[in-house]
C-alpha cells in the first residue's frame, strides 16, 4: 500500500509555502530524543566516567579528532558544538525510520527526516552559509572575498559553482543513502505482510538490512560532519 506524507499547502495564503507535517513532527521528536539522551548522560558527572558519561566523552573526543584532522585546534575548537550537534542530530535522524514506521490512515508520520531531500538540502545549505559567515568573521570581508578571485579573477565563476556543488553533494549524498534504505525496508515489510511465506522469507533479510542501515546511518553522520569541517577549514584556515 502506498503512503503519502501529510502536507499543508499554501500556508498563510502563500502559493509556494508548503509544510510536510511528518518532517516537522520527526524533527521535533529527534530533537527531544537528543535532549533527553544528553541530559541523562550528563546528569551526574564524575571524575572517573562510567556508563553513558563514558560514551558521551568518547563522542566528544571523536568529534574533536575530526576537527583536529581538518584544521588547527586553536581555530577549530569553536566548532566543537557544531560538530557534536550535527553528529547527534543526523545519526538519530538516520536511524529513527529504520527501527519502525508510523502510518495514520494513509499518511506516513514516523520516518527518518533525512529521507527527505528538502531537509538534507536545507541542512547542507545552512552549513555552507555558516562557512561563509565564519570565513568573513575570521578573515574580514575584504580578504575573504579576495579568495574567490585568486590566483586569477577567471576563477570567480568556478568558485561560485563549487559552492553550489558542495551544497548539492553534501545534501543529496545523505538523502540518497537514507532514502534508498527506507525504500528497501518498506518493500521487505510489504513482502512480510503479504503472506505467511512472505513473512518467513523477508524476516531474515529485513533484520540484516536494519543492522546494515544502522551502520550506514552512523557512516553518513560521520561523513556529513567531516565534510562540514573540511569546508569550514577552507574558509577559516590561513594556510588554505
């Protein structure tokens, strides 16, 4: 059975302003999950970390390693909160639709929000705009915009095209991997609910694919965060 996302069209009477309510709902759910997880993990901090505090400190060190691999830590330490936010938000967004789906009537409400290109491209566009903001903040507007015409002014159109391609590839890579995974899972679920033979035939592949999707979700969160820091280093590091 085909399911559609609940869409509110022409918000405030604006013909092009539509909202996907399932995306809004899942973004709120993902944010709530991360808030509860991080609050729980940091509620009783100890000098010798155990349990969730140990896990959270490992994540912090992991993201610090990503930043340290792309730029000088003195320059990059300000981006640690950004890296942690991206890592947590994208990973949780990637896996919430792998665990289960939620359908009300014919509307698909519970899914991975990153399986929607609108969300991933918006996220990548915000990241690229943030790199420009910090590039201007660190280097000054004059010096920053000089980089678009160096070593020769002929490079300007290529530099502009590069910014658009960075945005597209960053967003579409994430969308494509998560969307493809959810499509395959939905096909396996359809097969499992078709008959008793379909259930037994799809059970093992579905469990295997769910496990693989968790791995893919983590890899894509890492890739997105890593590329964000690479793009940021190109804008703020003096040696680029």
